[in-house]
C-alpha cells in the first residue's frame, strides 16, 4: 500500500491504473478506523481493481463548538488496518492540499441539508461534506464510492450532488455495522466512558422497538415515534432529534406509506451519536435497505 499526500501523486497513480482498464473504488473517510470503515474497504476491494481510501479530517464540516481539535487521529494505526484490508492507496493530504490559499468554492444542496443533522449542526456541515466529496471525486475519478448507511443523510446529499452535477460515479451505501450489543460503530464511541457506553445502547434499542411496532402493522408516525421515545426516556436520553422522514426526500411523514428513515441523534456523555433504521413502507425505492452487520 502506498501512502500519498498530494493530488498530483494520486492522479498519477490512478492514471497508471487506468492504462490497464482497472476499475477504481474510493472510500472517503476521516480516519479513526473501526469495523464499519473496514467493511467499506472490503466492499470496494471485492468490486475494484484499485482501491483508494482517503484519510482527511475535513475542517469545513465542523462547527465552532464541535470536536475538530479532539477528533481521534492515529494515522499509523489506520494505515496498518487499511493495508491489512488490501487497500492500494491511502490518500492522506494536509488541509492546505485540499483547501489551498484562495479556495472560495462551496457546494450547497438545498432541501436535504436543512433538517436532521443539518438543522442541528448547521448548513455548513453538509456544505463541507458536499464540497470535499466532490473534490475527492475530481481527484480520484472513481467508478464507485462507498459510504456507510449510518450516515444516511450524508448518503442522500452525496447522491443528489452526483445526480445534479452529472458526476460519473456510482454511490454504494453499505449496511450499518454494530457492536454485539447493537451500538452502531462510530469513531466517536471512543469518547464514551463505561456508563455512557451502556446508556448509548438505548439508541438502537429504541429504533428496534419502534421498528417492531411498525412490523406489527403500525403505520402512524406518532405511534412509531412514541415507542422509540419511551425507550429513550427510560434510558434518560433527551434526543437532539428523533424523526420519521421520507427515506429519499427527507420530508416529514405522518404515515409510513413509503420507505421511511427513522433517525435519532443524541449527546451521550462526551459524544454526539447518530443512528437510523429504514422502514420499508411501500413501493417507492429508497436506496439501501435496513440490513445491518453485527461485529
């Protein structure tokens, strides 16, 4: 595996691979790898001749009061894990390589970015995501890019960017990977002490119980959400949001008569965590299923 730092180096490596008609898979990450990230690398490795993983803690998607300065970083550990998964190139640029002096372009996706995490974290968050991912697509020119379904809203935003800008890349959303107790894997889980770690398992329990109510025939959003909220209340979790929205447009739903995104975010201990389930409620396709992987 090669660790490359510059756009010029990555473009040259991809260009060399393309001379033999190699397919290229990209896994955009901010590092602090866990099994969720590794599952994306495995999916890319299974489908691509050349696998590129970007490792870049993107400053433009963090707000003033968020954890940019403390976000977990361990490049040596990440590089070893990526190499063990058969990654060909680890692209680990400096911020100045991605955002040189005079950088003045911002990509904003209207509609999808002013709810859920966009409402909580601010419009800058998904603007930063959309801009850096578009830059990575321009640098690597992948055939496919791999994202985790835990960041369901991010997947929708990236898909909209690809559609609206006619970018020639296939977006693959891979299932959520969970710990044995159901907690969705996240780089921010390292912030949790033992008590917060136990409390955090209520997020997926709430989604599980709400999904069970849905599977039992409930279609009213109020019934589904009240079930999830009861579990959160029992765990003394006051969610930042707990919502049921159209899984493609993110419009709020009063009834689940199409595929729906049941999403939650909460501050638990020192971490802000998110999780979601997809409820299959109709004939409208919404992309990835609710299939999950437990470690």
